[in-house]
C-alpha cells in the first residue's frame, strides 16, 4: 500500500491465484475515498465535502504477488443507518426485495447506495476496514451503535481505522483505547489502529497488513503472507531509493567550494558594510553560487521523493526555507559576527546587505534561497554566514556544522514526504512536528562521529566512494529514525539493503 509502485498491474482480480478483499466502510463523508487515494497512490472516485459522493462500490488492486492479489473496495457511506437496518431485516422476503432493489434504487438513492456497501462487504470482504472520525467522541456519535449492528449482520471481522487524527504525534493510544472501549462487546471488532488519510506513513500500513493477515480465512493466509512479503519488499526498495535521492545533493555539498579571490572573504563583508561594496563582490558571488547549487539539489531530491511516494505536486520555495527552521539553535553567535549582521539588518547601504535582508541570497529569476544561510535575525544571520568557511583565504565551502544540519534536514524532509497522504492533494511543505525534530537531533548525536568523518574525508580530497558511504549512513540513520518513531519498523526494515 502507501501509493508507491506497489500496484504492478491492475485488472480483474481472481484470474489466477488467490484474491484477498478488504472493504473500506464508514458513515458517509468520513473520508473513505480520501484514504483509498492515499493507500492506492492514485486518484480514484470523487472527493467532496458532501454526503453520499460515492454511490457504488469499486475495487482496486493494492498489491500483487505472482497470481495473488490484495484488493481494496471503496464503498458508499452509511447515511440513515436506522432505515438501513430495517431494509436489511426485510431483505429475506419479497416485499423487502422490492423495496431494496426497485423502490430504493430510483427513489431513495442514498439508502440504496448504503445497501450496496453492505452487499459488497457481505459478498466480497474477507476483512472490513471500518473508518471513523477520531476527532469525534464515539459516545456522542449515535450512528456508531447502529452501524455496529450492520457490521454484525454482515458477519465479517472488523478493524477500526482512526482517521482525522491530525498531524503525526506519538500519543495515539488514548484515542485507540477510547474507541475500543466504546465498541467492547461487539465480537466482530478485532482491533483499532490509527491511520490518518493525510498523515499516515507506510509503517502504519504495514501494521494494518499484519493485523489483516491474522483475520483472513485460513484458506487465504498463505496467499496473504506472500502479499505481505511483496509489500514489504517494495517498501524497502522505496526506502533505499529515498535515501539515495537524499544522498546526491549532500554528497555534492560536501565537495562544493567557490573561489573568492585574494584575502579573507569575511574581511570583504566588513569592508562592504563600511561603504566599500566592491570588496564584497567576490565573497557574495561565491556564497551565492554555493547556495544556488545546494538549493537546486535540495529541490531535485525533494521532487524525486515526491515521485517515489506517488504524490503529485513539486518542491517549492518552502522546502528551501525549512533548512533554516529545522536546525536553528540558541548558541550565541560570535560578538563580531553578530555586530556585523546587526549592521546588515539595520540597513547598511550595500547591495549585499539588501540581498541578505531579503531572506538569503537570490536564486536565479528572483527566487530567494530562504534560510540557506540562516536568515533569521541578527543571530541567525551570523550563524548563517559562519556556515561558510574560507580555505587559505581563497575558497568558500560549507562548514561542518552546516553540513550536519542539512544532513538532519534531509531526514526530516523524508519524514514529511513519507507521511504525506495523496488524498490530501498536491504535496506541500508544512511545519514539522516537534517530536520529529527531537528524534532527528537524537540520531544526529548518535552518528555525529560518522557524519564528521565524511566531512573530513571530503575536505581532504578523499572523494572516492563518498556518495555511496553517505547513502549507507543515511540508510542507517533513516532506519534508526523510523524505529524511534514506530518500533514496528524494526522488523519491516530488517531485510533492507
């Protein structure tokens, strides 16, 4: 699942091998089609803020392994559940058949659509995925009790999926327990899992598959094991490809440098603030060139991640601006540098000062490389400038501190893309949850020596195998990060190369 290259072919299921069917069911307008788009990685059906948008069940391939197929059925939502129960109770007699198949189809279309959901689940489903709005209090949602009766009538095992959980967070047990407590006594309910259509990650989908595997009929369990194994293989491949995409611009940044002419480039900036703009030209151009290349690499790698995760949209200026916010810290900047940047912010009359004040250094066509040099006030600007160091007074390169920051920012960028559900629409950069930043900081601390060793190797000109080693380190760090956030990832990534 998770909308990657997991759908290797799509067509009529069951032509060969075994088909496992999952029916996605919920009250109307709870987000079934949105979640289906996220799980499938493609746009299906219609998504609107209205009831009964989906009126017929539709099946879609989630993953295939040899001749086996895992199908997801998007079904119409339940509306007037009390009347639906009445129809179900009457379905065994001629009058009931007339009402459900003739009258309701033409005169009570929403009610008829709800019956199609029940029909699909009863005839096709091996496991029912019952989607609920986690923002609601289940005790206040009167329809839940009635829909539990409908699910009991269908007679298939049920997993509750908690949608609309909000941004990713670590404390989801409370909502899960609340819903389980509310439906306790309904034997068909086998468990509950958080799975937000906007902000789930593939590891959570893996947990769902592991639960499904325990609930499918005995005759289908071997096929489900094959499907789960194939799902895991494809997700590990995508994880590895994601780390490779992140490694390319980082490797380039490690070896990147620009000539600044004779003298110390920082002296040139000081002279520029005192009115000698010409002295800063070489330093400004060197910093701009470094920034342009880093920005272009960041943008390209982000778009690779977006493509790998079957999302739509593209990287924007916000992706670049995040580099400043992700790893700003409170270390006091050197007094001289702070004074220098304070002068810039106070309006020192140089073109370079105006450029930095605008948010960084310009990237062709007037686009701002927001935050690549830490344009966050006087202290932030000072740290940004200090991120570029001169070598023998003749070259500028990214500092070791700054490289560690963009290494961590790359891991955060992976998390952001991997959690972004296609049902949410085109990719867009947003705020990172605080616990992500804390966990990334922990991983950076754990691998500080290894990151530093790569930097020193590049600085000393030992570049052979550098990108591969960087990719391998990202793989190790990315895996540890996922396991910190989702312990279940340990087993899912056990075979990752």
